[in-house]
């Protein structure tokens, strides 16, 4: 039986890079280190992931690492996957419409600062919907990062606009 290809090898190959070419694009990952990461002889670090994500133009590599390798991320984060912008927006609108309907129920459930056993099913359902909204927001952020990595959004202009908005 053939061994499954290492995920990081797969991503590098999808970027059409040899180990040498990939290493040349990164500042701290030598060709030898990359080979050892890809053969799982050493553990990959968050710094390695950041460099690889940039070199391969794959910002979703960070989410993959956090949800598959990091013990904290495995417990606290959801895996997100690249999607078309129209799909993301439709998911967001559907989730926002649902939560708008449940807003008053959430207020009633939490008004006394406690969640009773009979309120628990409704609260869990609403929390699931909030988690879906959060996941959709993260997917939209990933879409923006990927679009920047592809060169379709001016990164500096985007950062400048965001800084102005967050100062208000």
C-alpha cells in the first residue's frame, strides 16, 4: 500500500515548486529542513507555516495547521475552506436572516443570566447558528487573504483603509 503524501508536500507541489525553489522563496526554511518537514522527520512550527503560506500563496495553510496540528487549535477552531465570494455572501445572508429571527428568543433565554434545562436546546441551536456565522466570517477573511496573495487586491491600500476604519 502506497503511503499517503504529506499535506505540506502536496501544497508545495500544487504551487509548482521543487523543494529547492520553495526554500529559495523562504528566509528561514532550508531545502534540508523542508525535506525533513515533508518526510515528517521533524515537527513543523508556526513560523514554518507562516513562511510556507506566504511562499506558496496559500493563506489557508495557517488554518490547516491550527485545526490539524496545534493541540489548542484542534479544540477551539473550525476548519475553513476556500469558497467563491458569492457562496460566502449567500451563507452569510442566510445565517444573518436566521439569527435575526432568533434574536428575541436569545434575549429571553439569557435575560436572567441563567440558562435553564428547558432553555438549553434553544440556546444550543442559537449558539450553533452563531458558530456558523463566525465560520462564514473567517471564510470571508480567508477569501480576502487569498485574493491579496493572488495579487487581485492591493494589500497596502486594503491595510490603509482598514486602519482608518478601525481608528473610528
